[in-house]
C-alpha cells in the first residue's frame, strides 16, 4: 500500500465514523422519549399504552389516596380533563393538592398513568414552566403579583 492509499483509507474511515456518529445523534434526538402533555391534550395526542411521556397539571383536590407502603394514587387536572395517576415511591415534601406537578411515566392497559417520577412545586413562587404556560393558555392559572 502506498502512502497515498493509506492516507485515503484513514480519511474514508474517519468520514464513515463521523457519519455514523451523526446518524446516531439525529436518531436519538428524533425519538419521542418524553413529550409534555396536559390532561386535555391527551385525547388529540393518541398516546398508546406503554409510551413514555410527561404529564403535567395541578393535583386535583381530594384525589390523594395513600395505599400500603409507598403506593399512592392521585389525579392530575387542568380543570378541563383529569387523569388518574398511580405512583410507588417517596413523594416530594411539597407535594399537595392544588399544586403544580409534573409526572413522568406511561399509561397502563386501563388508561391509568403509572408514574416513575414525580416533580412538585419547589417554593412559593415556582410553577414548572410547561405547566404554567399550558394553564395560562386555558386561563386557569394566574401569576401572583
């Protein structure tokens, strides 16, 4: 092999590696791993059971039910639609009714959202941006002045 052929082989190999890395990156960015939905948006979204996404809204009043151990069920609402949520784990300290929440998980066969993580409001003035924007669009949540 001449020097010219060796150099060409290295260049072609490097370009092939870069092309593979770029293809894998674009594939990963194109995946629907965790889109954010409000309860009223779910009908139009046609989310299949087992498909992961984020569900946000307010914890519905009177919906928190604690089961055995760390099991808890509650409902997330945007005051138009309500979605039942089941979670097994430790809830954030500031989790309570009528507070902003973002859960991540998937629907089961019965259309109950099974969450594997729950994020709650973190102080008196914070509301997750996606939740606040969606609630403002619907005219439900007003910013405190």
